[in-house]
């Protein structure tokens, strides 16, 4: 793999080393990450609108795990914070702001994945 490749929001070298795979396979994993999580932001917003904090927590948990696998560390951290906030008595404004940040970071990661898959 070319060590010069950088993706905003994803620690490529860290992920490849941790997974023990080559860059070509990692690109496939990234593509699957994007496809499998494409509805996560919409679903988490719907759950929040329905005051379904259990579902918000579940979606955040799933996104945290898949983000961790590709080393999208900021995305993982935001998802983890949402998950933890749902354990407490959630404050809608606080979680709404976290979800906005989650969406921004998810978009950064998604654009990075698109850019690498177009190469």
C-alpha cells in the first residue's frame, strides 16, 4: 500500500495494520461500511423525533462498532457519546446537537470513502 494515501476521518494505516489486510480489501470494507450505514443518520433522527432513546442508543452503538473497525475515530467517539448520553436522562437539545455532529462527521467519512473508491 502507498503510505502516502490519506483519508479525512479515517486512519487508514492504523486500520490496515489492525485488520491485517491489504489496501484493496480495505477499500471493499470501506465501501461496505458506507452501504451498510447509509441510513443510520436518518434512522437515528427518526428515533430521536419519536423519543425512542433505546433505538437512538442502539443505532449509535452499531455505528460506533463499525466506525471502530475502519478506524473512523472521530465518528466512533461521537457515536459513543450519543450512546452514553442515552444511558443518562437524555436532554433532547444535547442529543440533537450530538446527532448534528455525527451527521457532519459521517458525511466527511462518506466523502472520503467515495474519493478512494473513485481512484
